[in-house]
C-alpha cells in the first residue's frame, strides 16, 4: 500500500477521535512537546530572586537547568515570599498548594513547617538547620512522610564559630546573640543550648538582642557598643541574611566584631564566617528536586548532611576594628578578604 493511501486510511479512522493529531505530534517530537512543564512551588524566606543578588538561588536554578528543568520551558516556578510576614506563612503555603505543584521547596524552618501543615502528600524538599530537632523529619536515613532534603547543621557549628571568634577577640567575655524578632522557638531553644555549652567552655556570658528588620540595626549596635559587649553572634536566618549589608556597616561603625554562618556575611563586613558552602547546599537541593520530578519518593531519599565547611576572614574589617588576625588562622581560612 502506498504511503499516501495509508495516511488517508488512518485519517478516516482516527480523525473523529482526535487521535491522529496526538499521533502526529508524538511522531514529530518524540512525545516531549506533549509533556506539560513541571511545577515547583517555593515558599521563600528571604527573596524570590534567582539572580546575581542571590548567589544560592542562582546556583539552585542553574543546577535545575543543567538537569533539564529550564524555567519557562520544562519548569514553572511559583515563588511566594514570606519575608517580613512569617506569621502569614501558613496561608501563603496553602496558596502554593492550591496551585497543585509537583514539588514544594522551603529553605527555613518556619516556611518548611508551614508547607507541611498545608499538605501531607505533595513532596517537600527542605533546607533546614536541624530537621529532627525542629520536628520536620523523624529520621535522617528514612525521613518518612513527604519531606526530605538537606540539613545545613548550622546549629552544630555554633560553638566552633565562637571558638574561632575568640581567637580574634581574646578579650571576649560578653557576647550579644542577634536574632530575628519572632525567631522560631524550637530553633532558638537549640541555639540557646549550644550557646550555654560554649559559654561554659570558653568563659563568656551572652544576651539576646532582636531585629525586626533593617530599621533596628543601628539602634541595636549602638546599644551593644554603649553596654560594652565584646562581640556579636549573628544568628542564621532570613532576616539577618537579607540585611547583612546594614549589619556589616553598623558593626564597623560601632566597632563590634561579628561572626556569622554564611560567607556572604563576611563579604558584607562581618569579621568572620564559618559554615557550609551554601551554594553547594542549594545545588544539592536542586538535585533532590530533580529526583522527585523523575519519580522518586521523599521517604526513599535520606536527608543529607554536608561534610565541607568554609572559613572566611575579613582582614579589612579586622584592621578597621584594630584586631590582629593570626597567621595560622589566615592559612586555615578558605578565603581571606583584604
């Protein structure tokens, strides 16, 4: 039978049911064009940007693209910002869930908890300081339920950060703990426990100071200077991340040495930072998203813990504060900012 006659026969039999069109599309495209883009819902704690102003977000979306999930083509990214309105996180999470995403993503304890309250079925990829202590998963090896992802173990590194800080500020006896106003109570309790342990070992006292936003920074650091605090520990979290430039400026202005968890804080003026490679963590989170979109179940994906950490020392800040940076610390650092 000639090809033209075969097509005519097929057309007569299939045209009414609409199957001919689907068959032709599948033949031409290999079935790919007929696939709808996957949808990811992100409840962002600090920013929805995935550009140069948010290196971790850029690393995340870049890795997704490398894995074949290109925004606007094979991936739809819904992002709702919880920054500045964490009390509304449950409603914002419900809004995301109503859009029926294939996977959800949260990178802070409050946002992940809100997503968990909104759905028990849609897979959730998390980045969190201590998923077990915060009640986000029951077991790292087999997380169960619909949640898995990456633990940044940032609270476990608290004592190490202060130990490094004391090598730069030997006189350290009074430490300010600067946290977001309304910080997650479970996270605060865990950090308080770590602080008490470090205080016993290293010999300092500490006190909590709260920041609601950029408008509080100068007032808080003026108080720290006036009350004779030797240094400040900048607690990890979306607010402190977002206002890191203002914190760095105020710390220099009022001559208060600061330590933080992320390298972006050191680049913004903190004396030093010590923690995980945040970009690498977000890259790994993107790979978890990829696994879920390709059919993996959250319960079968262990919650990962990072094994590589970065020490960044800002020598420029140290000089401005009249502090010497020991040579051995400079040699130990992954990056020294001159």
